[in-house]
């Protein structure tokens, strides 16, 4: 990055991470990673940046009982029961608003200096209700300020967002040099020039938080794989591993801040695993006291003895492996990223490095197009035979994925038109192959198998 900001009038940017409306939501180290990277660039450009993260349990003014975390740094969000959209009326679950209460959000907005630009991020496609409500409130308080909406929903449902969100602009895709050119034009000031490679190496700006007990990091951007159920190719740039120097500088800063809990949100952390081995060896040599978590799942095919050993020594715990299914035909059809033999070998290696079975969870996808309940049961039995925990994940139908294209034409059209139908809980009510009754039975079987391990 280059450039200076001398002589410019100070501009104000307000960044918003909206609340979530859903049937369930837990704080697994959630942070608006991309938004915080954008914040860094804006600050370096001499712009005054404010953040209201509605999903920050530790924000000033949040109820004290929801600031408590478990030993891994996770916790429960403050929530209020919300009115269900008409399409969800038949779903036998409570629908809630998670995150910052309405009045606290409005209070924080009123205390914020009038912004020249508001950047709103978005998460899952079917969570857009929180995005819309945030934008509506922002426009009430700052009616003349342009709002740019980005994130996952904005990318995968751009047409819907442009039509209904109320944002002045909708950005599709991850932030890049073109995005920053757009911001500069909107606020009528030049931002520091930055290449896409430079932006990839930037660390998120966590200085915007007053109370911080965990951070989210990425050692790489994007994913080299193209799994049939995943939309990563649409939401992220091409796969790129960050520079080792940038990563170590970031980790050294977290050590100075006494941050212990670090969630690694890479989509392909172990790909070309000589890279992660080198990073973790530096972590070990530096004597850092971190606890690393892998909520996005690890590719078992890239776990060898050396990788497992350095992961254990560096502080990795509560591991997640991406199995998805043990059905070999479905494995090949979904992308072929792991075989049963590779999975079992990875588990054996991890246990040899000191991880216990209860320290390892395997993601099993339930409700995939063409997947039978018997197949899911066999997946769980295979996982149990390897003596690791079963972590069920229900399939969510996301447009622009290969599995989505397997759905009936009429269903695809309806789901594309109304993103609320992409909710995994709602989808159980319309999935003819795997509904609520089957899901409840599978959950009970999963719990029973896990008890035997615990």
C-alpha cells in the first residue's frame, strides 16, 4: 500500500454488522472479518471509522448475562422472539432476533457522528431480514447518507438485494481494488491505492472493539475446491495463501493483546500443507499461548503426522473434520475431497499426535438432494466406528451450486425468488426426502452415538 492523506478533510465511515433473524444462532467466535479488513484500509486513508457490531455480545450496553463465555470463548447471544414471516408459519420452532436490542442499536447510531458513508455487511442469504431492518433504521437517522451493502447475501442474491434492501449500492463479491475505487467516489475522497494481493495480506482491525476475548483469522483466502453444495467460488476471490510475514505479525499483535481464542475460518487451511506447517512451527518457536479452533472444517486428506504434531503443539483443539458423507458415490459426485480411507487414516494420525476422540468432530451433511435417511445413518455409524464425535449439519439449498441444480425446476425458481426458503430449518418442511420427523430421529441417534464416546 502506498500514499498519504495530508490536506484532506476528515471523512466519517460507519460500518454495520446487522442482527440475525433465525431459528437458532450461537456465538462460535463470530466476527465480521471482511468488514474489519475494509476498516483497516479506510483508516489508513485518513478516514474516521466507527463500527456497530450488533452481534458483539461484549458491546457496551449489552445484558451482562450474555457476556459470559465457555472455556473455549463461545457463548449465547441475547435474543428476543420475533414475528415469523408468513412463509415460516408452519415451522415448529421459535423464530428469534439475535444480537443487539433495537433500542440499543438506535442509541448507538444517534451517538455516532454523522457518517459520509455507511457500509453494511450480510451473512447467510436467508438472514436478510436483519439486514433490511438495520438499513431502515440507519436511513431514519441518517437519511442523506449513502449505504453500500456487501457480504454473502448481497453476493448470492444481488438482484433481490438491489430490489428490496433499501441500500444505495449493492456490492457483489469480495472487496477488491474496484470496490475501494467505488468507496472513494461515493465519499468524494481518494483512498490509498491497494492491490488485491496487498488486501489479502491485511489483518482485520480489531481495535474497533472495546472488549475482545476472541478473534477470527484466515491464513488463506478462497478455496481451490468446488464442492457441489458450497458457494465459496461465488463469495470469495481465487484461492491465495497469505504471506507468512503478515500472518506472524498479526499473531504477534494478538499475543500482545493477550488474546487466546483464535477461530481459523480458512476454507482450505491444510491445502499445500507445507505452508501451514511452516506457520505453526513459527508459532511454537515463538512460545505463543493460543487456542486455535477450526469451525469451517479441515480437509482430512492433507493431515499427515508432521501436520498433526505441529497442530497439537501450537494449541489446536476441538477440531472439525469435513467428512460430509461416507457414501463413496456421493463423495465423488460432491467433489471428491476426501475418501473413507483418508478420513480414517487422518483420525488415526491425529490420535497418535495426542488428540482424543472427543477432541475431534466430523461434519455430516443431512438432507442433500438424493440422499436417503439410511445413507445418513451409515455416515454416522462410520464416524462412530472411527471413535470421533458426529457433528450434524443440515443441507441448505444455495443458488449457483451444483446440488441446487439437482432440485426440481419449480422449487429452484421459488427458492431463488425468496431467499428465506434457503433456510436449512425451513427446508426440512419442503424436502420430500428428509423432513422434520426424519431429522429428529437422526439427531437422537447422533446424540446416542456421541454419548458412547463421551
